[in-house]
């Protein structure tokens, strides 16, 4: 058996990650609009009806933007902590709101979703792993520090979405104000390329077949830099860079260390996201408040 995973969007303009088996799936964050989520799912051949729940990592709008509408339209339960819900100001149907805790997995058919706390500039930030059929996939974005929880969970994953937010030199020499640079670099900010690389090379288990580098900064990073850096150190793991403008392929993760592609949205990009802006999608930033999201 297999798990099917894709990044529907990844970056400070919106995050939404799909993890499912043949029968059911969950979304980790719903940070792009309902319409765009539907459009990208359709292009990938993934039915919305397969989704059983949305899990929210933290209240920043790039992780929540589409949640209200998707939940209402598809009657989907939203798993969110009470504090995160309050700070998000989302108006969710109370009947669809569920909390979660880091020591209690949530089950949907053959899938189980596990939460753990992480360091980030938000009220009660969590990351998740999703397991099924002996396979575990981790979603690790918006992480200031690679704490023991991140390390423990990454070392169990057959595939992972891992934040590689900024290139140190680009951030240092870039135009962001000093206070913002400090926040991004801080223990509650984001992981740099080198921090993510060290985490990966030190704690990658031998059975990790796919690493999807995620939540790249538009201003302080470039997909080519990230792809080249990780490819040189991949040690057999396939490297993909998630785009902030379009979905990735659907990757089929199997226990025997093999991945295959189920659907490709567009021509074969050999695992590299082009990350070129499409005419219909801006980067959604331009406001300082978005930069740390
Ligand atoms: Zn974010
Ligand atoms: Zn954030």
C-alpha cells in the first residue's frame, strides 16, 4: 500500500499539503482559496470528496486563508487548538471545530494524524505527521528551531515536506529591515537553507525516499539554490522544491523506499518546481505582517 502526497502551494502566499491513501486524505493547512484548492486538486485527478479533515498548524493567514470556505462547502471538520482558533479569527461552524493534542493521534480509516509542538512566532504552533500502511509523511514548515520534536519526527519519515526558507547571504544583504531579519533568523522564525540541510543530513533515516523543500522565501531564496544544495547531499533521497505558484506532482510513497508519480499537472519538470510567477498569482506579500508567516 502507498500514501499519495502533494503540495498544492507552499510559501508565504499560501500553504496547503495533501496526504492520503486510496480511500481518504487530509489537508495540512488550507492557506489558498477554496477555488484554487479545487482547481489544483482537479488538475491532479484528486477528488475533494476524499478529504476527511483539515488540520491547522498555526494561525498565520498563509496557513488558514481557505479554511472557512472549504470547511463550510464540504462539511469538513477542522482540527485546530482553541488558542489558535481564537487568534485566527476564523468563523468556523462550531459543529465542525475539533481540537487536538500532541499525545493523541486522530484516525480516519487507515490514516492517523499526529501533532507535536514546534517553535514559531505564533500562539500554539504545531507540526504534523500522517501515517498509514506503515508509511509516515511529515509536514515541517514554519520552524524557528530544529527542536527535539522535529528531530524525532523527521527521523521516522518515509517522505517529508521540510521548510528551507531563506539563504543566509540573501537575507543578510537583502532589503528587509533589521528587526525583520532578526525575527526570521530567530528561534521562533524560519529555518534557513543550511539549518534545513543540517537537519536533513544528520537525521534523515535510510528509508526516506522523498524530500520536498517547502516554504521558500520569495525575496531571500531561490529554488535553484535549494535544489542544488540538497541534491548534492541527497544520499539517495529524491529532492523536489515545492512552488509558491503551483502544485507539485502527486508522489506515491511506498514502504520499500520507492516513489512513483501518479499524476503530473504539467510537463515533466524532473522534480524541479519552476517557481516562476503565473499571470494569475502574485506573491501575496508586500506587507511586513506576511513575511513571517
Ligand atoms: Zn507560513
Ligand atoms: Zn507562520
